[in-house]
C-alpha cells in the first residue's frame, strides 16, 4: 500500500513539473512576440505612413486589450474551466499573430494587436493552474520559474526578432511565431489537466442565488469593463491629438471633448464599481494604507518604462544627426542589456526579498529606477550610454515589480488576495498603455529633417522632454515608496507597543 501511494505521489509530482514547464512556455512565446515588435516601430511608421502619435497605438492597443480582457477571462475560467478558456484565448492570440503578419494598414495592425493583447489574460489563468497542481512547498520555485520566462522571452525576442526584421522584414516576425503558438496550444490540450469547473449554468443565476449543482454565481462586471475601456481609449486619443490641438485651433474643441468623455466615463466607472457585486476594482480594498501606494508605484513604473519602450527604437533608427542612424539589430543591441538585467533581477529578487523585505526592496528599486531615468536624460548621446542607463533602469524595475507586487499580495486580506492582484495588474496595464502615447506626443511635437533623407524625425528636444518627464514622474514612485516604508515602521512600532503593554 505504501509503495502504491509513493508511486502515485511521484507521478503527481512529475505531472506538476510538466505542467509548470509547458505553461512557462507561454511567457517565452508571448514575450518573444511582443519584444520582436519593438525594433520594428520605425518600420511601421514608414510602411503605414503614420504619425508618431498614431504609432503609439501599436503598443497601447495591445496593453488596453490585456487590461480589459484579464478580469473577464479570469471570471470565465472559474466558471467554464481554466484549460478551456486558456485554449480559447490562445486561439484568439494566434489569430492575432497571423493577422499581424498580413497587416497592410494601421487599422488592420491595431485590430491584430488587440487580438494579441487578449493573450495577456492567459498568464493569471496559467498561474492558477500551476498553483493547483504544484505542491505548496514548491510554489515559490514555480512562481520564480514562471515569472523568469517573461524576461527570457524578451531577450530571445529582441535578438531573434531583430535578425528576422533585418533579413526578412517585420511581416515574417509574426509568421515565425504563429506555428510555435499553435504547437504550444496543442501540447496544452494533450498534456495539461485541470480540476473540473463550476457548472456553466451558474453564470446565468441571479445575484446571491445558489446553483443546483454548484456555488453561488460569479458575475462579470461588463458595464465596468466597458466604462474603463472608454475612459482609457478616449484619454489616450486625447493625448494623441494634443499636438494637433496646439497647432490647429479647430481641433481644440474635439480634443476637449475627448478629455470630457474620459472624465465622464471615469466617473461612471467609479459609480458602477461601487454598486457592482463583483467589481473590477474594489474601491474599499484600494483605500488600504499599504495596498494603494504599492499599486500606484507599479502604475508609475509601468508608465515610465513604456515611455522608453516607445522612444528607444525610434531614436536608434532615426538618421544622423537627429538619431543614431542604426538598424533593427543595433536597436536590439542597445536594448539587450535592459532585458538581460531584467531577467537576472527577476530571478534574483526572489532570493533578495527574504533578506531585506518587500517594502525596503520596493524603495530601493524605485530609487535605482529614478537614478536610471535621470541618467538617461543626462547621458544619451551614444548607443553605449543609452544601453548602460537602460541596464540601471532594469535593475531598479526588477526590484520594484517584485517588491511592489509582494506588498500587494501580503497587504490584502487573505480572502481577497486574488482580487487585489487582479486589480493591481489591471491598473499596471492601464499605466503602461499611457506611456507610449505620452512619448509619441513629444515625438510628434518636435520634428525636423535630416540632409539627404526623406521624411521628418523627432528632434533632440523631443527626447529630452520624454526623458525628463519619465525622470520626474519616477520621483513620484520614490516618494510613495519612502512613505510606504514609513507606514510599515509605524505599524511595526504600534504592534511592538501593543505586545509590551
């Protein structure tokens, strides 16, 4: 009997590690598909004949779709089963990848990027499967492995993607990842097994009702999701048209209207969330003295990072003297230290966390990131300078993200951990989607020409304004992190006083 139990236990452990290995490939594939796009941003601008403002939607559309789809997919996976919803999302993502390869206009490309962005919602579902199958004592290892594949995929995506762009064109980057995504979906279908879902009929039950064969219904906050989408899209559109409203008085009213729509839909979103039984953002939970600053820190860090993501490829590939006059491979070489340090930092931060604590790690990370952003402002006259400053930023980001998400995880009530992490990821994606629009606005505002080259390109003033904006905004995360540290010390002091009394 003991031998049978031991054999069964070994099989379960093997199955858990196979599950971890297969699902971790999602991070490799998806981040490969995302970072391979970065060196091609100047190509999109040229081939689609679009403005820098419009080009920001190539990144922003992807992130908005991820922000909108993540909470919806999470709820659907609880109702209909994690594996089933994961495979459906993978099908949508694969279709988006294939469509990206055939894109011949910016509208087509944005539609493809929206489908690709839905793939972001795969990650919480995949980690939920890992959490179900992996033994509790091995969960920390599983989280580290799963998280590290994102940075690993980014490194591979930059190196391989840049080579493909340089030799075969950006269309082939999408075609190269499509068969890999399909093959991974087939492997998941065959080898990954999950627990049985709730009865699908539960999704139609009324609030507070019990399903005959399952727990209470899980409602999806579709109204809140729609209001949030309108808020973000109208706000980003307003930012994109900001340069036009400055130079053309006729568009001032149009731009004002977009910001007004954004403000109204935001107010409507907050109203809906207060009344929703299962809100996207639990407003009461967000008022937690530790959770709120940690979430805002992650939003700020994400915003600043994607400002840089939008900027570096354009700066590297713009003709001299306005840029460095490099190609796709040069762009990858400059960004590669960032991705390598992020990979090392993501893996190593899990071990550092136990020694210095999540709050102190978050504070150190934000300070290092801010130093990196200010260094980028001061030193960006050569490719090696940019690569070095990006590496500093990456070191800070790895600590900030790990520490910040851990603060959220430990600050939320244990019964609301999943909700808190979902809210934080949602707001982090919203912050990331704003970054490219802000950077592109400066690129559009300050343009000039280079001798012997057709077209207009961002002037040095544009890059200075982008970097100074990112640097100043990053100081906000430092202030919040230091305040978070002070609050933590206050809580500890109160606890010690209480124990002594």
